C-alpha cells in the first residue's frame, strides 16, 4: 500500500456510518469518516493547516454553489501549498437555466444555483486558488 490516508467528511450521519463500515472492513486503507460540513470544516481538520496533498469532492459542492467562495477558502486552509483540488460536480451554464432545467434538474436535485465554468473560474480567482502557474483546468 502507499501509506496514504483518507479523511472523509459528510453532513449525513448515515453516510458517515456507511463510510466507517467500509473503513472497518479495509483497515489497511487508513480511512476515517467524520460528520462535518465543507462550509465550516471540523476543528480537527484545521489543527495542522495545510496538511493535505489532495482535497477531493464528489457531487457535493453543487448543493452549495451560493457558498462556493467560502468552500474554496476552507479548502485552501487545509490544502498544502502546491496541493491539488479535484472536484467532480454538476455544472450549470453561464446563461440562466431554462424552465425545463429548473423543473427537471434544479427542483429534483434541490439545487438553488449551479455555476457554469466562467463563474467557477471567477470563484477560483477570487479565492486565490490558482496554481503557481495560473493553472485552472476543467474537464
């Protein structure tokens, strides 16, 4: 194994319990899960500010796009200099959503706002989250 460790946070106690079940089944993976929010990270994560090489979010930030600047500030508090933020998330468009999108996507998935790539870029710029070479890549 690589010697890496993984710390997961989720607002849902059920998701945390499920993560802990997996962690107990595979102790060699060095996994831990905790209840918390990415808009206000738990204190234990902030004890060694700048301690994580990678921060990964999967389909989570989309539920708080209206707080993206705060989320990015929290990420930067725990990410090592030169670290990597990987976000797998829903993106909106740069134009306002259509009535169909509001009905079939926003309403069903409880979205209040979805940023398009330009709004993401502005949020990343505002947070000072670009790499040393100014790199920002959306795939």
